């Protein structure tokens, strides 16, 4: 499985944000998308999942595109947003059922697979609850469950740890590692660089809508002439160099 972005230029209305972005995320790797607020991380993600349409360029998953293969393209993606998106009138169980319908998955079989995720995130006894009864962290857990229960080949994750307790963060990271080992491709946007450094195979550093650096930690250390530096230190060096700190 390969996510491929070629010469992407995108933004909001007449306000350009991304400037000629090229990147790939391959099967079996977790790539960290990092950058300051406003660097273009969420804009990149919104273009990948189809919430925004690029000015120019191409985004494909296994050669499928939103323009030509809308349904098949979307079925490859599991998305965990920064802010939980739930239907206030639907119970947790109904959210799981509508996810099965959206991905055209067998209901009973998929719900059985979801049961282990519900147990892990301590949601099994809340199937009849409405979102109004959930804390922010519980809502985020629902988003994690619905994203992972469909067994996607590409996971897109935007600041997933907000609102999660330490145990849930640990459980999510272990699940992502498991999915990666099973061959999923993962693109994760996060400001928690110490966590990204520990779990990600490569990093893409966005700055003012452009890719300023990319590669493994050792490759970034070499590029910045900072052997042994942490990801935090490397990123701080870039922002100072660009006059943003």
C-alpha cells in the first residue's frame, strides 16, 4: 500500500497554504508529519481524505484517486481527527453500525472485531450511550475504535492524543505499532515530538506550506549536522533558522 502525493498545491478559497508538496507513505511504516501551527499539516490531511480539493497536483492510494475511484479510495482510509466528530442523536452502537455501512462491511463479523477494541478502551458497557454522555476523551476513543475496526490499509491520524488519558495513549500507540507490523501505512500529525521520535520510522517537517526536511532521525541529524540530537532539538534548530522562534 502506498500513499503518494505529487506536486500538491492547496489551500482555502483564494488563500494558498501548501506549495508543491511531494511525499509518500508506504506499507508497514509510520511517518510523522510535524510542524508549527499553520505549517500545513491539517491542510495536507484534509486534502488526502477529500475534505478539501487541491488547486493542482495528484493524491493517490495504490493508484486510486478521489476523482476516479471515490468509493474504493475512501474505503482504504481510517481517519482519527483532532476533534471528535460524532452524531449527537446516535448511540455508540449505532456509530459502529453506520461505520460498517459506510465501508460496506459485514455487520456481525465486524462488530465482533470491534468488541476487542471496545474492551481495550473500556467502552463495552456504553454501547447505548449518546455522545452527550461522553467526556472528550471517551469521544476520542470512539473515533479510534471506528477508525481501526474497519482494518484500513492507510491510517491518517491528526493529533490523536488530545483528551486521552495516559493508559489510552499507551494502548493507542501499541495498536498503531501492531497495525504497522501487519502492513498498514500510517501518517500521524503530532506536536508530541518525543512520542513521534519513539514510534515513527520517518519524519516530514512542514514549514510555511513547504517540506523543509524529511527522513529518519539519523538522516535528519546528518542533514542538520547535529549528531545525537533529539527530534525536539532538530525541530527547534529549524524554527530558529527560519526566524520563527
